[in-house]
């Protein structure tokens, strides 16, 4: 997980040599993926998922997203991982809300070969690495303003859980690469170092995501709705250590799958976005709350 950040920074500095060593197969023209096979951008199926609404961070990937109650006049939101937070990774049990931010994001064009412009955050709306691994940034522009200026729509968050076997695309703004595969299984608990995540998505082998893909949206290839967020993979076959998550079933049995990669479901976030496009915690929202609020 954290090597996904470190690896991204290293690759940015070292350039094409590290790209080749990482095994991404990334070409100068941003590749798309179909059935685990990369093809040049612009040559995919007509309804293939592209880079619309995708952003690049300094150390991660991300996306412009909206929920079922989001309005065009609402301040737009960008979603990435909790461990991509610019102030450092939240500790286990920590939930961050309404924190000032001036972070910027590069908005990609639909082909992924060019940049449309820069989006700017005003606040961290929500961030945690407890139960899930997500950061939501509030921007200084509305959805309508972003679309009017750049022609870029936001991706819609699904309020439904994805089924095992769902055909997915993982769209990395950092590497300008799309991975295609199916959801292999839903994992009861995924544990990495001090963090534990619930109902994680295990990908089929074709989605061998690399460092720098953290925060990429997991898109249902059929509906084009976001069903998850890419966050980690087991690099070395170690058991429940940093960059080596392990699976824990309902009985507590631990399984290690070297080279397998995972994402976190996002339907809870979609259900928690309320009036004004705020994450409304408590009540019917099942996302973790800050300790002070949970203790009330």
C-alpha cells in the first residue's frame, strides 16, 4: 500500500526505465484494456470505459465523482484513497472530516493522452483507513462549472454492492492506464499492518495493478458506475504486513495470496452523500465516524 505511493514518486523521477521494470506495459499513447489485453487509446469498443472524469494526483490516482443526490450546482468532489491524504496516512480508527486543503488535481481528457486543466480542493470532506480506504475532497468549483469549462462529467457512484464476477475497469490517472478484469470474490476482512477493511474486492489476475494506481476508481464495465476504489496488493507473500495484505474469513482463518490485488467498495459513500453534497455521518450512514462523534 505505502509502496504504491513511494513507487509512484520513484517512477515519476526515474521515468520510462521504472515503467518498464514495473511491468505496466504503459505506452506513450494511454492504453485501454479489454479482457486483460491493452490496446491503444481510441481503439477500444465504442462503449468502453475511458478517462472521462479521471484525475492525476502528485502521488496517486483519483476521480471526479457524484452521488445519487448530488446536484449540478453542488461543489464537486474528488475521490482517492485514505492513504493518499497529503497530511499522511490516517491511523487505524481515525476519521478526518472538514479539514482545510489546497490540493490540486490534473483532469485528464477522455483519451488519457492530454490534460484538460487543474482542479483545486478547498477541504477534505472525509478521510479514513478504517473499514475502507478513502479520501473525499471538496473542490472550489461546481459540477456544472467543471463541465462548462472542460466538458468533463463526473462519474456516478453506485449505491449497490457489486456482485462477484462483475466485469470491471480500474482507471489510473497517474499511469494513464486502464486495467480490465472481473471481481474474483468479496473478502470478509482484509488486513494490512494496523488497518482492517471490510468486504474488500479481490480482482481476477488480469488486474495486476501497480504502485501509483492507488485511488483509481473501480468502474462497472456494464453500467459505467463506480463500485469501488483500488487500494492495495500483496507484493511479497508476507502475512498481514505493510504492502502484503492478508484475507481473514468469518471464522478468523487467514489466507495469503501473493500477487493478488484488491479494492474497497464505495456504495456506503454513495449512500452517505446528502444535501449540499456533504458526507452526512450517523443515522443510516454506515461509514465510520470520528471518535468524538461516535462516543456521543
